[in-house]
C-alpha cells in the first residue's frame, strides 16, 4: 500500500525501467560491431591461452609447489651439553 503523495511523485517522474530501455534498444536495427563479431572468439582464445600457460607452468617448469615435509624432515637428537 503506497501513500498517495509518494505515488503521485513517482508517477510524475518519467523513470524508464531497464526492461523498457532494453526493449526499445532491441527493436532498433544496428549493424554488428567488432565486439559483436569477435567478442566471444577473443574471450575463448584468451581463456585457452591462460589455461595452457598455467598448465605448462604447473607441470613443466619444475617449481616445487610447497610439498609437505611429513616423512622427510626428521628431528635431530637432543643434546644435553
């Protein structure tokens, strides 16, 4: 339930909703631009490149990825001297 003053104020303002703006834009004819033509291809190519570089780095470069020292590090004997 809306107060009459607020209802009148909102109706007097000509605020178009996002759906109305989008509907008007979809009716207008526009020629495809660079992003319409190549946007998905460039996005897929960049994603593929990043995945390949990370897989190569993780598997071939020889970085030691902080392995656990459990079983490899043994404590020294306690020396009372």
